[in-house]
C-alpha cells in the first residue's frame, strides 16, 4: 500500500509492504500501480483542459465527434458532459466483450467494438436524467477527445496533463524500467495477475502511476 498526502504542510508519501507476494522488494513512492478507474478523473481533466482551450464544448453532442459509420439516434442527445458525469445512460460494460483471458477481460476489446456497441445501444432513458456509473461513457469520452486532438489518448494526456505536471512515471504502457518497478495484483488464492490491457477502453481504466507522481 502507498498513501500520498498533500496538504498545507508538504506532500508526503507513506509506503508499506512488498511489490509481489514472496518478494523482498519493498513498495516505495516510486512503485508503479495500476490505478484503474482513477483514470476517469484524468479523462475528465482532459475534457476540462480542452474546453478551456476552446477546442470542445461541454454541451457538444457526441455525434459531432463520432466516426461517420456510427449513426445512433442517441448520438445527438448525449453530450461530452454526460459522458464525464456518468449520466449518458450507458451500462457499466458493453455487451460485446469477448475476452480471451478471463483474468484480463478487456484484452482484445477494440475501439471499433466500442463504436459498434454505441451505435446499436438502445434505451428509453433520457440523457442527463439520472446517474448510472459506466465504463462505456469515459472510454468513449477519452477516444472522442483524442480524435478531436488528432492524437492517440496517451499522447493527449502526456502533452496536456502529465508532462506539464512533471508526472514522468505515469502512463498507459510502462517502459521496461517502469515494468520492473510495477506492483502486481493477485487472485484470491494468491496468484499474481498479469498487467491489465484495456485497449478499447483507455479513458476508463488504463493508467499506471506512483505515489510520488
């Protein structure tokens, strides 16, 4: 476990434990962790940054940025803000996931599959009417913002958020050096899990970072 505290005194990091069961290597403030849905905060921060820069508007309908083959009637109703606030009416996960590895359920899920799901998803719920936590919305938001910025999602984060904040040990795909400093998750019976791969849903849960970052 790593706990980072930032208040009026000074930033400080407290670490406890080992990077892997059976290992003697201690966890530190520079140990890399998958942070899962904390990625959604960065995706929404990217949205805020692009709104301030005048590149998008919070009330832009997603139809404005979806690739041309997607013709969902909801695309003219759902906005970028709905995606960020989990009020677009999308479910927790898309129903067209076909994982190869059950321990890595998004291993082969693609942007194409995400757009196909959005195109055919039908619900009677009005966008903005209620909150429904979703991985689909932030994943779609991350991809649409990256397309608007004309770069991939990681490059958009790197240029606009991570580099300006000096977060050099934060990103999607760890380098060889950072992979060696990565703490692994474990199954309930203590077996180490593979590093996650969420290819088609980057904006929802792909980031890795450290306590110090």
